[in-house]
C-alpha cells in the first residue's frame, strides 16, 4: 500500500508571457482553478498507474476548495477516509506559467500547516506500507510519521521539495535516517548538501555526497536530462526523459515521485522504476495543470518502449 502524507492545494494558474520580477505587474487573460498540492499530486500520480491501494493523509479546510479536492482524490481512486477537516482554509497555490512552460509558485499553506503525525491512522502502517513525504506540511509531523512507518517495517520515499532555506542539522540527519529513497531536483540536491555542511561543486557531486552521508539512495530529477540515482557506495543509474515540448512543467516532479513509489511497490526494481518515473514526468508536461496530463498505467506502459 502507498500512503502519501502531505499537502493538498487548489492551484490558481495564470499564463503569462514572462514571470513577473519583484515589483513588476504583468497581465494574464485569465486564470484556471486546478487541483494541486505536492502530496495530492503524488497520490494521484501513483493511483493512476498503481493496481493496489493509495491512501492520502492530510488536511483540507471546511470550504468549497476542500470538498472539491476530496472529491477529486476519490475520483482518481485515492482512499480519502484519513483526510482531516481543519478550521484553517484549504491550501491554495498561486501559479504563473510562462511561454516556455516554466512556473513560479506561491503556496498559502492554510490547513496543510496543521497536519500532525496523529493524522496517520495505525491501520495504514505495516511492512507493506510505502510512505511518501514532501516538505509542504510541518517537518516535525512528517518526521514523526516517518518514524512510525519505519518502526512498523515500512519504507519511505521523501521528496525534499520545496527545499527549506533552513533546517536543523539533526532534523535533516533524522530525515535521511528514516528515508529509503530521497528525491530532489538539481537545486534541492545542492541545498541538501549545503545543509549537511558538505562542499559540492555541482548537483552530481551534491547528490553523491547526500547518498553517502545519509546512507540512503538519492535520486535527482534533472528535467529534460532525465534522472540519476546515487547509492551510498557511489554507484549510479541514469534514466532518460522523453523528448516533449513542455506546455506546463507544474507537477512533473510530483508525477515522477508518485510513479517511482508505485513502481517500487509493484516490483522493486529501481532501474525500471526510474525509467517509468521519467517517462511519466515527461508526459505530465504536455498540458496545463499539475494533474491534467498525468498518465494512466496503459499510457505509461505504451510510452515505455525499453525492455525490462
Ligand atoms: O509541485 C507542484 C505543486 O506545488 C502545485 O500543484 C502547487 O500546489 C504546489 O504545491
């Protein structure tokens, strides 16, 4: 079973010619209201390709956005019974997307800021549990939840996004100690190495260092360059992205994480999981919105032409 412990947002998305600089105002013809939140995106990405159960643990407000987010998760086959209704409003992300498909995001956390480790029901814990964490709910809650997952014999995929500008060294050490696969982009890899007070010239060196010091597998997503995994002993695997023309890269990293977790639960082969996660993330970039273009299992397998 996959258990995503994390954030749920409604995304308000405006397309602009260029993302505004500080102090600048730009005009957009309108905006779209789309489902998002790193946690919810990862749960939907996993559920679209996974045969087994995917559960979402998180908080929504007692408002229209919250009910719509709950219904969307359920419609995508995600178990929503663990969701907690909170007094704070549902999380909301303000997203601008430019003509190259790049984005800038501001997240108003709302109910996500009240997520607690007790929200994770004991019934979801066991040796078959693969928990998926990110950095949009309180770190203390995610850490306590990860400890419970590991104590029950389960495993943890931790997406270090968005990378915090500051985190106590002991917290990052504890995070890595309770993580089986640590997923970062190039910037987050360097941020993690810096937080570990390790010198690294580039993201490759940074990821290598994080894997070695953290005694965990570190996976770096590198956009059009695909993804690389680093084992603590320094060995690496590379997987390629599909050549697509991106419309909106929002949620591509979340698609990668959700599919990686689903594939690891399904068969446990990191090389195949990495390859399929890259393919899924590429496919997710060809339409506006985080969840719109996430592939189904059929679409994912059809796009994967490599032999296992
Ligand atoms: O990773 C993309 C997500 O980040 C968006 O859906 C937005 O909600 C923010 O959480």
